[in-house]
C-alpha cells in the first residue's frame, strides 16, 4: 500500500491550489521573458516584481533586497560562496547542525584560503552563544547559523548570535528555509546580513527560492550571464514558480497564527502519544517549530520504522530527507551528543496543512502495533 497520510512537510509540501491557479497563466503560451520589452515581457516582469514584494513583505524586507534563486540550496550557496568571494579569506563559522546546503559550500571555501570552524550546540540542539563568542577571538569573517533545524525543529536565537558576529566585525547569514511560514521572521530585527528562503517548504512550487540581502553587503554572483537579478543571478527567471512562491509567502504570512495554533495542538497530541509509547523526543525541552517532532525508540532503526510506517500508510522521514541516501546517524543528533545507537533510531514527523487529529491518532495506533511487534521479535531473539 502506498502511504496515504503525508507527515513529511519539512521535506516538501504540496502546492496550495490557490498558488497553482495563480501560476497556470504563466505556463500557458505565449509566455513572455521578463527581460523582453514587448507586452508579454512586461507582463512577466510585473508578475516577478509583484512576487518580489510578497516575498519581501513576508520577512519585513524591502523588495530591492530580494534575489530570486532556484531554491534554498542555491540561496545558501550564493550567500556562503558569494559573500566569501567578495572578502579576503579568513574563517567561516557554521553551526554543527547546518543543512548540507550550508556546510558543503563552507567546506568548499577551504581550497580558496578559508578555514571552516564548527559552532557546537547544546544537548538540546541550541547553538551556544558562549561557544560563538569563544570562536570570535579568532579572525572570523562570516558566520552562518540556521533559524530552525530541519530535523529537530529547534529554533536558534539568531538576533543574539548576529549581534555577537556584528560586534566582532563578521557578517552573518541565516538559513531560514524551515522557519519561513512556521514562525514570524523579520530580517531587520534579526540583524542578519543575508537570509535564505525556499518556496516548496511553504506550499509553493519546487525550484524557487530567494536570498534576502542587506544592501551594504558585497557579494559576487555564482552564475554569470544576462545579468538578471541585478547581476547576482543570471538566467531567465522561472516566472511561474516565482509567482507561486510570492503568493505562497503571502498566504503563509496571513495564515501564520492559525497554522501555528493548529500545528502546535497536533504536535502536542502526537508527542503525548509518543511519550506514552516510550519514545525519546529530541529537542523537546526548548523552543521548536510547531510542526516538527524528531524521536527514537531504543534498538529500533529509523529506516526500518520509516519503511514499516510507509506500509501502514504513513509517510515519515528518518534523519534528513535531503540526504536520505546516507545511512549514517543524523549529524544533528551526534552534534547534540546523542549516542549513535539511539540516533540511528531517529524518525521525524513533520506536520502540515492537510493533517488532522484522526491521522495523528491512526499513526499512534499503527506505531504502537509496530513497536509491540518489534519488541516481541527482539524478545524471541534473546
Ligand atoms: N536548508 C534547509 C534547512 C532545508 O531543510 C533545505 C531542504 O530541506 C534546504 C536548505 C534546501 O532547500 P531546497 O530544497 O529549496 O534547495
């Protein structure tokens, strides 16, 4: 049986029907190129600029600060490599729990004279401000810490960390891909210099994202060509996806309070059940995204649980879906000091718009059956 209940919204979401409706006209022929001067081109340009306003408004920024990209990964790469390439090499400090879209480009700077330093996290998954202060005694030029972790959902105090970076003359980037649409975000209040966003995590289409930039920051493009996006991201804009992203931002902002209330209620219900079944919940003691629960049962492999629950009709994730070809325990949990045996058991439920209480109750029943079945098997094996 194919999974019928989708509990993997931190991996991707289904586009909102209202978003799809708004995109469709831009996929029909004839479609203008936003750089063309004729009426088709002007129409496409107007749509892109309208979306720029919607994205900027979602994070309290000015439209001129928005650089459209092909997604969150590209926004992260542009931030890390683009900013570093405009500076003289020093140290880039990234938290130990970053998504590969941040830590891989940070590692790639190594060959260009940069050094990479990892900012440790506490057992609860929070980036330690003290550890960042210690690191800043060295020559750190760029700091990158995510606003919310994709696996645990743990939120970081970005404003405090950005202040430390600023006080030491470093620039600060935050990957807010998982935070957008789930918690309020204000670019200026956070005091960062760059922020990455992605469309498909907020019921927008895949393949669109943005880097929000402090206008004082020097940055080099990664893609050179026709000079779109003020020369920072050459290439014909993906107009339909950008239109969808803009509208998804508008809905996410408008519906944030109600969405948060619903998600928190469902997540708390889920976690009460998980605890009753004896699961460990990671990061449960600190502020988290309202939709995310990352948990493990001792001696039960996360991958095994994902496959078993898929058979029962529930789509969940083990570790990070974006690197699910790897069977290594989650680097996020290891950074939090979780024992590798328990970390291997980690599974994530990330709730979203289509989920309800009946689905959560059904999931808990299926999970209990699975846990009992597996406990009997282990008892027989001893
Ligand atoms: N950053 C974080 C925290 C993510 O969770 C993801 C995707 O899961 C990305 C970046 C990459 O975004 P995209 O899939 O839009 O490239």
